[in-house]
């Protein structure tokens, strides 16, 4: 799962009605979270890289202080269920095209290749990069239109 979808997933786990109100997820609705949650529940595990987790956390810390403790308490059980695939920084920065794709998306590509797993994204540019690097990816915007 990429950063944007992890944020949507965690915000929705906290409070689905907060999805369209949080700055980073305003493009999504409560129904989008429910759809994503149902889709993700079909898989045996959710995998993120440390880079995705750190990037997501930087955005999630923007939740207003009066909400943050309740948010954190409500998502901790979900965070414990998310699997983390560590990709060493030397491997990331030595990957061809890393300077154009970036650290986070490169780590996602390397994790997907290592685990032979599917990537979920909402980012068209990232989706094209994933396809270029021959990893299985789904842009959820394509599925949401169905």
C-alpha cells in the first residue's frame, strides 16, 4: 500500500466521517474508505515499507492536537497488523531511476519485487513507474470508476 492509501485507511479506521474533512484525504469520501477497507480485507496482509510509514506519519501528525490522542489510540491495533518490509537505503539509492522516482516509491517497488505482491496506489505517476519496473500494481481510481 502506498502512502496516500495508508493515510486514507488509517483515517477511516479512526473515524470514516473524518475522511473528507482531513486535509490529506479531502478528495475521498467515507464510502471510498469503506470500499478500500473491504477491498484490502480480501488480502492476507497489508505491507508497507518504513519509508511509506514515515511519510504517512508526517502527514498524520497534522491532525489537530485535540484529536490526535484519540486518533492514535484508535489506530494502534491496525498499525500492529500492518506488516513492514525493510528495504535497506543502499539498495534503494542504487536502484536505476531512483533519482526520478524517489525513495518511497523505489522502496515500494523493491518490496513488491521481493515479496511478489501487488501494490495499491492512487497516484497515476507512481502507477506508471510501478508498471515500468514490472511490478503488479492497481490504481484504485480505475476500480472506483467501476
